[in-house]
C-alpha cells in the first residue's frame, strides 16, 4: 500500500513558491533582575530578520547549534507561534490570513513530540487520525506500513510508548506526521537520539517522501553529514540570523579547496563573520 494518504482537500496554487519567508522576527522576554512583583525584563531576539525561499519538492536545511533559533523558526512557520513581524507564505497562502488552510497542508516532527505514554503507538496514532477525520482502518494500515518502513517491529505497535526508547518514539512521531499526507513537512532535528541504523532509515524515508510524494521539506539539524546528504540547499543560522545560504558545494567553495561543511560553518558562522553580517543589516 502507499505510505501516504490522499492529499488534503485544500485549494492552492502549485505554481507559487512553496515557502517564502520575508524578514521574519521573533522575540522573547527574559527576566534579568528586579523583584517578584516588579521583574526587570530584557527582550531577546530568537529569530532576527530571517528571509529565504524553498522551491517545490526541495529539502531546505537549517543548520546551527542548540539555541541558535532553529526550533523557534519551525514553530513560527508551523503556526504554533505568532511572529512579531515579517511574512510567511506557502503556495501563495498567507500564514496570518490562511492559518486554517495551511494547517491542513503541513505537519511538523520534533524531538519534543507529545504522546500519551501509557497508550501504544497504535492507540496514539488512531487518536490522531480521528482528530483529522481520517478513516480509522485506513489510518491504522498506513501507520503500520510507515513504522515497518522505519524498522519498527510489528509487536511494538501494540506496546506502551513509555516502554520504548526515545528513538522508537521518534519513529512513531514521524508516522503520525505522515498520516495526513502533508504537502509541506517541517522536520525539527528528526534523527536526534537515534542509533546509526535508525538514523539512516529515517534519512532514506525523508528522501523517499521527497521523491515519491512531491513533499517540500524544511529540515533543522546540527548534524553536518545529515545536512549534506539530505539537503538541496542549506542555511547557516547563528544568533537567530541566517549568516549564509547555498548548496553544500557553494558553502564549502567559499572557504577554499578541500574544505568540509563543518569548516564552512565554523568560518561563516563564527563571531567575526556574524559581526560583519550585523554591520551590513
């Protein structure tokens, strides 16, 4: 059977740019002193004027260390957070005006995926399927097919999630995301915590979905080999800013012959380079 559901019943223009982000800004308030009743707060940028486009069928990587703004960016694009400024459009639909439509077109996989841990993967996935109005029998068969593709044994489909490793739970999160056949997939460090075989299974599944399902994907990671293997183009993020964008080959070429992607990141996202970017913006 096919691993994905029929496409969501949402009208959109496939000729439009898949994802267009312009000057996106997100800030958070952090307490830096004061008293309980009169705290002194400081506003900090989490995403600072980020702009980029992702073409239909492309895997766009966002590569950066922990705390660089990757997850906040994904949450904003997925409608979980309201941006302080800027614009996000997907296939011509505006994030602010067409939020309900976009939620039917996209899905997100994160390392902090929430489940009912006392329930089995089957029970969790069928619950999600009913929330989306999917046929229970078809959703169960599709979820089991995805989990088999990701290397999960059939017996585990009926065991409590709390008895499973983090890696196995992550596979269930991926299966849940693809129950609805999203046109746009937001993968927030999807292989974190996985063993090498599981990591490879997930990576191959991502490529399979891109090639066979025509999905457009944003992938955040701090894994250099993963970014280079999966992504058509990569953006380096540091301090909430995109400090460089391009293909892996283009980014390495900016450093010189023989440079690795890690060399490129350390050079282009280093403190001196960030200061240059800030001075120009």
